[in-house]
C-alpha cells in the first residue's frame, strides 16, 4: 500500500471497502473490551489517589476531557474532505458534556456533577456501543475511530472519578436540575439546528442512523420523536440515580470488617 493508501486508511473515507467499520465487527469488540478494561482499571487507580494529589489528578482529567471537543473534530475536518466544521460545534450531548463535566470537576459544582453521572456518562457509553452512521464510511483502523473511543472512555472515567476518590456522591435532590439542564441543552441544539439547517445536534431533528435512537423514530414517528427523546433522557437519568441508590444501600448493608485483637488494643 502506497503512502496515499495508508493516509486514506488512517484518516479518510476513501479507505478500502474491506477495511470499513461495521457494527459488531472484531475491531468494535476490541475497542469495547479495551474501554471496559481501561475504565475499571482507572476507577480502581483513582480510589488509591491520596487526598493531597486529588486536585492535580482532577485538573488533568478535566483538561483531557475538555480537549475532546477540540482535537478529534479538528483533525477530522482537516483530513477528511467529507466533514464540515459547522457539524462539529460543541452542541451534541457528548461535546457539551466535554465542557460542562470539566467545569463541574474543577468547581465541584453539584448540578454539573450530577448531570455528568446521570446523563453524560450513559450517553458516552451509548456512543461507544452505537458510534453512528459516520463511522460506516471510515476504516476500523482509522485514527478517527481510535479518538472516538478514547474521547468517550475519558468522560466515563471523569464522571466516576469524584465517586472513586470519595469526595462526591450522586443525589436525587439534583434530579430535577439534571433533567432541566438536559432539556435546556436540547432546546439550544434545536434552535441551532433550525438556524444552521443541515445540522442535527443532540439528534433532536431526526434519529441518527446506526444508533439506538433510530428505533424511537420508527416506533413513535417524526412528530412524537422529540417528546419521546425528552422522556427517555429523564428515564435514563432516573435509572442512573436508581443504580447509585441501590449500590449505596448495598454498601450500607455490608458488614463492617472485624477488628483484630491488636486493633482493639
């Protein structure tokens, strides 16, 4: 393969057909497994971070996540002629979260931290499982697909970091604010889509092909799609908070470790 062929394989949608990404192919499973292993390891490592080092780790995580909405889209637009800059404003859920979650971490903002756990985290996982139509035109070995996976594993780790470090816990008290913030972002994206015409930020105009949202559109139709999307988002947040409540309840029921004779003295 000549240099131009390698460039197409790594960066553009002119890669050989036999190398194109397909949902559920070997590369997809390798990246999902990689993401799971890295997340589990990172969360475990974060539980070991000493209090005096936590601020430094949080800053590193925050700036790493923040770079997600800048670096991968910029590289894609510079190398792939099929991509337009207007389609990569930070108005999707994941790119919005790449700004809001770092602010939540750095400022320890309760609303943003709960938003990260309740909506940004499951959305990042969904983006890993269902990368969307764009990747059907790219190679499984493309740099863009690699960055897509790294760029969605990092927010998952960032959303779990304050829990792993022990200085924050999700709270049902912030459920209304979390839902409200999600709806507000949808509203901003809806207006932006109308003004920009060709965009589909937050997937509020139509379901993205190749994602789980496609099933909502086919079942409920175009007119009911957006209201259903809002309800589903609220349900996802409730499920995430419910999972945390269950985990916290089980942790409280777990018997305390027995003190040794030496410890008792």
